[in-house]
């Protein structure tokens, strides 16, 4: 065949790239017919005025992307492709989009900032964090070339389980810990896990709007439950027909009230009566002034009804996407938990002594035997 490319010797674009682009367009638009034999490397190099290495590099790129095929002792041939509707001469060049420069973030000139997602940057242990990261990279450099454990690195899970037991009164063991990437992923995990038995979810009104979005996107019916002075209304919850409730008992968002023990007990009784699930979001349970942190609702649970979700966005940094979840699994199979987890993204998790830069989640179960075999 007769194919003579037009190459710009003064262009910054490599010659092999120019040759590759012209030939790929010719094949894709039908200018070079499917099955047509291409010039040999020597012939094309001579007609184009370039070296054989340049032509060979272009052919190898075309071959790798499927534009051409190679036949032993016969040469290169144009592959069978769907021909574009219009030739290159009618195609417009892609419009260049100017990406605006990142604007400098400036906090408003206020004395007190009560925004829910703002943390005190002056209190972040930058020096200690940098030291831990450098130490982790030196001690575990080989781990950065591989995916981590699907459950999360063992050292981190040991530290996390101990912290949850001490600080938040949770029932959690290292073997039962998984890793997640934030509240939205944690709720998606639960939506997948509960989909077979639960379809109606109750949420606090007002409450965290993104939680409703996640439930809705997974096809759940979302029922708003009004608040009382001490948290969500149990009477309204009982009339809602829901079997799953999302709540923030330690520090209601956005009103801030704390659910008292008596109402927590009634909430647990409701879950036991309807064989339901309570999703407890303990987003800032570590923060209290002049009093000890409020114990978690999950720590009061003895019937396997509470799913605990927490995070380190307030105590550490929201940029690290560090979250944890703890689930009793008496009423759902362990295999279902792994199946739900496999549908969600699994980031690489570098190891770090005492501190980990990756999100975390916790899957806790009271009785693995009952969970696995449904007894």
C-alpha cells in the first residue's frame, strides 16, 4: 500500500508518536482498510525520512493497542475496527479547558468557628506524625509495593481494638476488625449487608443529610423521626414501620443533645422487639468538657442489634479519611460481611507503629459459630 505520513521535524512531539497517531487515525477512519498490508519497517522509514527505530516504535504501539496485527513472515496488517462515522478532516480538536488555580483557603475572620467539619489545626501533632510516617517507610518499605491485608494491618487492628474497649466501652477483638474509608462507605457497607432483610430505615430529623442520600441510593425507604429534648422520639420510631434506625446518641447532629440511659434502653428494646438494627454514629464521642466521654450505645447492647460507626476526623484529621465500624453479626452471616466488603474499594494500607494513615472499620461479632452456621 502507499502511505506517506506528514511528519513535523520541528515539533516537540516525538516522531514515532506523530507516526503512530496518523496511522491509527487512518485505520480507525477506514482510510487504511481492514486487512490491508502495511509497508514494511524499512519501506516506511525510507518514505518518511526517519530511522527504522522510529517506525518500529510506532508499529509496536499500534500493535499493543490493537490497531494492527502481525503475521509471521508476512508483515503487519490493519486490524478489523468499527469505522468512525466521519473522517479526521471533519473532526474538531478537543476544546482546551482551563483549570483554575486552587484558591487559598481562608477561615472567616471570626472569634469562634462552630462549623461541624473544622478541626483545630494548631493541635495536630505534625512532628510526631511525620516521624511515624518516615519510620514506617523505613521499616516496612517492601509493603508499599503490595496490597495490604483485606482486613487491615494486624498491628493497627490490635491498637484499634484496645482503644475501642478502653475509650468507648465497645466489644471488639483484633480478629474482627476491617478497614473502611469514611462514613459514606460504612453506610454503603451496611446497606449491602442488610439488604436481604431490611428495606425501611429511620433517620433523625433534623440529621446528617448525606446519610439519607446513601440509604436512598441503595433503594431503602427513608423515614424521618422527629427529635425530643433528649434525642429521637421512640414512640414515632415504633410507629414508623422501620427495622433499621440511624442515630447519633452520644452527641446528636446537629442539635447536640445526649441521649440518656433510659432512652437508650428503650431503643435497644425496640430493636429486639422488631429484630432490627441500630446504626450508631459516634462521630465525636471523644470530645467532652469537664466530664468523661459518654459510653457508646453498642457497649450496652447484649442482643446483637447495634452497629457502631466512629471516626477520627475530629480527634485527628478529616483529610486522612479514618473511620471505624463495629458490628455484632449474630443476625447476619459472616460470609455476607465479606461479600459486602469486597464490593467496596480497598485502599493500600501502609503500616505505622501506633498510628496508621488509613481508614479503619471494625466488624465485631459475639458468636462466630452462630454467625457462620445460623444456629
